[in-house]
């Protein structure tokens, strides 16, 4: 029983308030790397597709000058013309899909970069784009997986239970990551609300006379006539004047 409890504690350790921020930073770095790999693959495929489309157009132009007279239909089309038209349609569809994939990959890269910046700077508003994009992306991938699972040709190379086991594992992993990010997001939002409530206005005192101490004697000199604990670097400047902040931004990872 103690061994089971230790295993559970080890699993829950990255989710504790002390290590939650570190866990989210590692997740954000992982997401940024995978998003860049996805974007690189899309750009590489798009470059090859455009090159193949260019070669196809050149081949179609060369074919018009040839003298093939084999006809196979009522429209007196040659075999090469029929093949080139089919290849041209397939190339256009492939280019359209790759353009859409590249756009989606670019948006996902930007959202992942926002997630990383928001984690490092404790800015909860940077989490929202990634959470929205990842949520709808998961729904789209789930729909695609279900559609492929209903097709018998999917199980030519893998068995049915292996396919569904892999898909279920990836879905659970992505859902867990999204829930961890949302947990840290809620902590940051709660921390921001506490910081706004816990701001206390402190009026800045008048500048003391030069060399005047508490008992009229010679006291320490204050730069600009303002004591150290009333300087702007220790205050929060707002519309109501100088206010003292009771919480530091780096304490967000300790909030439950």
C-alpha cells in the first residue's frame, strides 16, 4: 500500500503548486518544438508539390506539340491528355490541402510561442489562443481518426486494436496536457485577482529638509528627497498614485 501511495505521489508531484510552473514550461517547450516540426514538414511538402506542379505544366505544354493520335473517348482526347488532366486535378487538390495545412501550422506555432511567453512572464492572457487552437485541433483530429477507423483499408498494415489503442493513448495524453495548462491558467487568473485586491494605497510623504533627522539632528540623505521604501521601484504606479504591491509576480507558481 505504501508503494502505491509513493507511486501516486510521484505521479502527482509535477502537478503540485511548487513544480506546476516548471511542468508547464517544459510542456510549452515541447509544444513549440513539435509545432515547428509540423510547420517544417508542411513547408517541405508544399515546396515539393509546387515543383511537381511546375514540371506537370511544362509536360502539358510539351505534349500539345506532340503528334499522339490515339483516341479513347467520344471527345477525341488522347491518352496523354486524359492522364495530364487527371494529374492536374490531383496536383491542384494537393496544393490546396498543403496551403491550408501550412496556414494551420503557422497559427499553431504562433499560439505555442504565446503559451511559452505567457508561462515565462506569468501572463494568463497569452494562454487563451493556444487553448482555443488546441481544443478545436483536437476535435478535428478526433473526427479524422473516427473517419479513418470506419474505413477497412486502414487495417491493412495494423490491427484494429493497435490502431484504437494508439489513438486512445494520444487522446488521453493531449487531454491531460490541456488540463494541466488550464490548471496553471486558472492559478494565474486567481493570482491576478488577488494582486488587484491586495494593492494598498500609500501616500508619498513630503520631502524632508536637507540634513534633518528625527530629533532635528543630521540624518541620512535620501536621493530626490524620497525615502527608500517610498521610491518608484518599490511601488506600483497607477491612476490613484503610488501603491504598494503585496505579491510578487514570481510567486504565482506557489499558488493553489
